[in-house]
C-alpha cells in the first residue's frame, strides 16, 4: 500500500510538472512509463482519478491535461473501467459546472470508442461499471430537467443547451453504439438489480418532464421546447429497448415485392381456415407475427394480405362442404385475429389497400350475396379494432366503387351465410350459458335438453352454430358438454317408458352430433381427457385420415349381449328402452353384423334376410348403424378385392333409405340426415384411399407419378402465388402418398432446382406453406434427415452455396421457428391425434425410438458415442472460460432433460453436425450455409433464438464468436443472443468475444 501511495504521489507531481512545462502528450507518456512498472496499468496507482481531478480543477476543463488523458486511453495506460468509476463521483456537475460536464461527456465519448477488455474479468468489471455510468447520466439528465423547471422567471438558456448536448451524447453513446448496447446487455444479465435501478432512473426522467396541473383558470406552464422534450422521451424509450435484441432491417426479396401478394400468408391463412379453425387465435397470431418479423412485412400490408387471403378462400369454397367453415373464419375468427394484433392506425391503412382489389371484392360480394367488407368491419367495430366512423367511411367508399349488384333486404331470402354465421355466434354464446346446458342433474332437464338439441339440428342451425363456435374457439366447451350428456344417457336407470325413450334419443343425438363434429373439425375436438365411452369408441373405431382403424382396436362386447341384440334384429322385436345400456348396444352391433356377414358368406341366409335384419337395426337408434359401418370399413380393408362383394353390399344397405319405420319417431328425419352424412364421409375417407384429382391426375400411389405431380403443383404455386381448394387437396394427397420424409425431401429438391433469386425466395415461402400442413412432424424430419444429407455430402456443395444456400437456410430456420412457435402454443394440450384431412400421422413414440446416429461428415459416420456425449454431458455452469477444445457440452447446463422431445433432439443433432463442420476448419459452402443459418435465426423472435441456441455446443458457439469478431454485420446481435441464454458460461463467452474484438 505504501508503494502504491508513493507512486500515486509521484504521478500527481509529474502531472503538475507536465502542465507547468507544457509537455506534449508523447513526452508526458514517456515520462509516465518511467514511474509505472512495465506490464502494469496506471489503474493500480489511481492515474485516471489524478488526471480527472486536475482536468476539472477550475470552472472549465484543463485542455492540456485532457490531451494527456486521451493519450493514456489510446495507449491503454488507464482502463475505461477506472475512468468510469472516477466519473460517477462527480455529482451535480451538470448544474454547478456545465462546461466541465461537457468535458466529461467528451471523455466518455472517447472511452466508448475504445470499449473492450484484455481479460474476461476486466470485461465483466467493465460491463458493471458502464451500467453505473449510464445511471449517472440518467441522474444528470433528471437534474438538468429539474433545474430548468425550477427557473420561474425565464428559460434557463445555459441549462437547456446543456440538456440538449447531454441527450445527444447520451443517445449516441448508449443507444446507438453496438458495443455499448452489448455491455449494457451483459451488465443487465449479470446484475438484474442494477438494471432495475436504471429502469427506475428512466422513470424519474419521464416524471420530471411532467408538469403539475395549475390552478383553475391558469395556463399550463411551458418550461421546455416540444422538440427537446420529445428527444428526451425517445432516448428514454431506446434505453428500455436495450435488453431486447434488435436486428437491423435488411431488404428481403419476397413474394410481395415480386408478385404484389404474400404467398406464405395466403397459404397459412388457407390452412388455418381449412384445418386449424378450431385452434386458439393466439396460436395463429404468433405464427403471423413470426412471418411478419422474418420477412420484414409492414403491419398494414399484413392486414391487407390476411383479408385478401380470407376472401380468396371464401370465393373458392362457395357451395362446397366447407363453405360455413370459411364464413366462420372470415367473419368471426379474422376480426379476433385483428383484435389480438393490435394494429392501431395500420388496420385502417390495410383496409384502404384492400379497397383497391375491387374485382375480388365484387366477386366475393356476388357469390356471398352480401357486402363482405361491411360484415367484416362490423365485427371489428364490436372488438374495438376500428372506430365506427372510420368503418362507415370505408363501407361508403366500397359502395361507391362496387360493380356487383347486391340483393335488397326484401329479396335476400334466405339470409346470406355471412349474416347467419354472425347470428349463430350470438346464439352459440347464449346456448353455452343456458341453464339447460349447465344443470348438473340431467334427469330433471332431459326433456328440455332434448328440445334444445332438436332445435339445434333443424335445418342448417347445427352446422352454423358449430362453425361459429369453431371460429370463436368455444367448440371444445360445447363438445365436452355433449360428451357429458352422452355419458349420462348411456346407462339404464329403470325409469318409465317416456323417460327411457328420451334418454335413448339423447344418446343418439349426442353420439351423431359428436361424430359429425369429429369428421368436420378433427378428432381432437371431441377428446375431453375422460374415460367416457364415446372417446374410447372414436379413438378405436372411427375411420379417419384416409384409413380405417385396425380391427384389433374395436371395442369388445359380451357374447351373451351380442346374441340378445342379434335376436332383436332378426325378429324385429322392440327394445325395452328402460333396460338398455346404449353403449353396450353400440359395442354389440358390429359383432352382430359380423355374425350375419359370416352366415351370408356361407350361404346360410339369403340377401333378403340380411336386408331385413339391417332394416330392423336401422329402425332402432341411428348410432348403431354408424358403429356397424365403422367396423365394416375396417373389415373391408382387411379383405382382398375378390372377397369384398358382400361386405360392400351390406355397406350400401346401411346407406340406403329405411324401409321400416323408426321405433323412436321424434326428430327421426334430422337424426337420419346426420347419420347419412357421417356414414358417407366415413366410407369415403376409409375406402377411397387417394381420391382422384382431375386437375392433377393423382390416381395411384406410384412415387414416380407423385413426384411429377408435386413438381407440377410446386411450379403452379410459384406462378399462381396463392393456394386454392384443388391445390390443397392435391398436397394433402401427396403427403399421404409419399410419406412425410419423402414428401419433405421432394419439396427441398424442387426448391434447389431453381436459379433466380426472386424465384428461390418465393419457393421458400411455398415450401414453408406446404410444410405447415404437418409442421410438427415435418420439422424434425427436415433437420434430422434431409438437411444433414445435403450438408455432409461434398457433392452437394453447388446446391447449398450462393442464392440456393441462402434459400435453403431460410427454409430450415423458418420451419424450426414455426415448429417451436406451434409447440409453445400447444404444449398445454399435446393431443397428437390425426386431424381432419391431415394425412397419416405417426405416433410420437416412433420419433422417440428413432436412432440419433447416422450423420455423416465428409463421408465419415459420426459415432453414436460422440452424439451421446453431446446429448448427456452439458457444460458445467461454473466454468469461467470455454475454448473449442475443452468441451462438446451444451452452452446452457441442464437442458438434456429437454432432449426427449423429438423437435429438441433434432435441433441438437443438427447443431452437433454444424459444430463438426465448423471445427474442421475448412471454409466453403458448408460453413457459408451455417453462417447464413445463424444470421437468419437472429431475425426470429427472442423465444425462438433462445430455444435453438440452448442446444448449441459450447465449443461451436465459442468458435463462431471468434470468427464473427472480424466485423460481421450481426456480431453484436449474435453475442447478445448468446448472453441472453442466461448461463454464466454464455455470459463469459460474450465477454470473451468482446475482449477478442478489442485485440
């Protein structure tokens, strides 16, 4: 301590001597090095504090000693950390000595341009001290503002000028400099409490700008120019944004630039309406926001594209089975999407752009027989998306330019579906809240309940209400109530004749309604995670996704009860409804028909006898016919073509009209209509296989013809720029025909055939849109099987370089980001059952059993043991410094428990391959592809970036940080993303990259 004190005294004396004798900065530096030992910094002897004290002795800075300090900073005789620690001791200097404050700001500006560190410890201290400097600057700003407010006579020109300079320097140093943002980011990650103090200081600045309300009749005092006040507020907002990674916007070639419309927004909007309409609104909104971010789409353009896509789909589906589904999306769900987007003025601007599409609006109005824009905006007004006055303005503008002739109110009978679906939304809400639907004692309300259900299925009411509930996300609530009703009605309770018949009708009603909903909106809509009979039946028996269920999964029945039901059907005896347990009857009915079919096959009974027995069964409950047809579909698939004749005849008998009057007359016509529709769809899905698509000629499951069809569809989408019903059906068929892996590989091959940059970026959107059909299965296959083969084989270098490589990297990153976003939105209800029209899905267990080995690196297989080390040996969190040779563990500790998820395991495997390529040290197309991959990844949202990087090997990240230090445009953003992972290892790597950058 005595040596350090004596050295400090010598330094102070020499500074004074240099000032008296007017030494040059070089001469002073030469003399100073005679006192400071070689290899040591002046920080050990408080040189920075000595110089600052001498610079600010008087009311203005000492310019000569200031040059000495600048020289000391440039020569690294003193560190920025020491200067920062000394500067923050000057409290209220901006008020007492404003000229000296300018000098301090000049010194800070010089330090910011030299920020960095020699060692990781120095870098960490620098980050913490810089956080304190920012706090000091914020307090100085507050002091200036308060001083200006306290001046009651006239505006304090000196203080106003001081504040202006202070804000300019603050914004340039703190908010605009990359290394400054990085230091604050690291400091915030290391010391959350210090960052909260900075946030509180920002709030104090904002509060100081407010003026208390004057007494009544007095004008509000103005103590600061509006421009200066806005500049202060902007700077404060920019400070609060520092913890968030901000990627500079780059110009992307996308389909909007090339074609004037967004292919990807059109495709995912089409898929949302066609197969995901029951999904939560937020799930779709998150996907849209992801696309908006990675493609840098402006919000008003996004609004216009969503409306454009919804109207295209609506026009394409008029008079089709899915017409009501599209009306529900366009006029019920889309306004909710806009409400979640919170677009503000951008929404109105988007509607203005939509009004330019006069031909499309005229077509939609003509086919829907209503003013589509008016129906859309009326819902948006209810949700406060747009004001009523502005809505009326756009509606009037649309009326002035409309060429289509709309029917008058007197002529519009029946009402257009757009009106009916909006009325059904209100009705659906009232039904769910109705006492009849919520009374726990069903025995008291069964007749009222039957009346409500009977009213529901009359005409189009049921389809309208279900479509409206699907659009509002309430369909699952409705189906759960139907399942409870069905479960109650299945058991006999010995009640009287009328009550038992009502119970039978309730079982039949709810069973048929649930089957219809499952076929239209997906099986997941009728799964309530209970042990109900209907859920067991629908999982084990209902055909779906172009295939029937295996016979082994059918519900087994008691043989004695099978014989009893057989006797009733053969003789035409009536059921004693008070004793029948209807779920047992449903389980027995298929086995009864199996007995009949076997007897018919052996010619022991005639065709007329079979028809009579079937007619008797059809006269009971309609749900029995549905259960038998489900079994028949499975049974037919197990037979050879030559053996199917009589089974098919039996199937046709069930589809024919009844020749015997029903024993339960009430609502028989309505129930029969639902039954016929359910049976038709069931047989078409299970027996039709790949339906013939006349437009694309997909008639067989031949891979060769399927690939040709895929190529035709892909290039058709590039030329056309939007999805339609025929293309969507063909893509679904192709995925079912080719399988997930071959479909994925074929789509990538189509993308890599292109050469033009514009065509390639449109192809990226088309590929992603096609992957959205089954994103949760395609993404792991893409990054685990397709991409590794392309990267590992050096023969593919031309295919992964240049514009093709960039397009391929975009596909990979955007697919991963979409899958992660989808997974995050559905993690609370991981029901992976097949959806309506989604193609055959493999169980999740199959993904978990897949071998994680088999990746190639320049012809060599990566050993399973090497991969296991990646997946089971995370880097210890306390490691102070990591180099490329020290570890192959994850940069974030304790993430190996997440590897059980197929998507996470696939990401980890891909990043392990990247690590192997990077550490090979060979620059080329493969390393270029990896760099583009990480650049595109940084354009995604923080949650996606963090999710992917947590599975990166520490050695790979360390190597990437060192390589990108040389001046890559995204260096600071990548380092911030690494630091944002939260582990000390990640922060140490970020500090290390900063130190390497300085050197």
